[in-house]
C-alpha cells in the first residue's frame, strides 16, 4: 500500500528525490537540481518571493519513493483573488504508478496543507507544449488564468 507524507531528509530519500527531479526536469544539470533540493529541504526562499517550500512524497511498500509534489506559498500572485496563495512548483509520478490516481492524491494532500496555511487558492503553471500536464490540471478542476512566457497559468479555489 502506498503512503503519502512529507519528505524526510535521508540519504536514500535524497537520492530518490533527485532521481525524480531529474526525470521531471532533464534540461537542468544535476548540480542545479541538487543545489535547489538543498534549499527546498531547508525551506529557504530562492526562486521568487515565496514564503515557504514543502515537499510531499509517495512512498512505495518497499520504502522507495514513487512520486513527489513541491509546493510553495506566495504572499500574493497578481492573477489570484486572495492571498496568500499556494503554488504547485512540480509534480512527478514514476511511470509505473501513473494513471492510478496517485497524482490526484498528492494534489489533495498538498491542498490540505495549503489550506492549513490560510490559503484559499492554489495555482500552478504548465509549459505550452506539455499537453499531458494541461489535461491533468483540467482533470483536477484547475481553471486557466492566462498565458505568459510560454506558460499557461492555472488557479483553483480551495473548498
């Protein structure tokens, strides 16, 4: 049975997290991804004006990771109606676990955490050519906000 929880800093989980991040963002160097991971795991702000970072993972029965979601909280975003705002920075599921509702479950875990941080909205972005991710956002009831810099921005009110 799969488990969903916050990532734990350990050598095994760091390696698994790095493996998945590299699968999601192969155009980045391993050093860039490792440097970002270090900052994310320490909760440091480095990307934009985010207030905090957190990572939830899917844990397989054998203890290895099978997916993750990176979430930030921003003080405000110009295309959202409330503040602060939760933001999905990255969502990844290993290929053998896809199409089983695991991504949806990770987003639900993230939404619960985001609501606990007094956010009423969650937002995300997708590169224009990433049709699969666009379909995922629509299936998760995100609404398209706008297109900017080769990205589609989505948002959703949390209930």
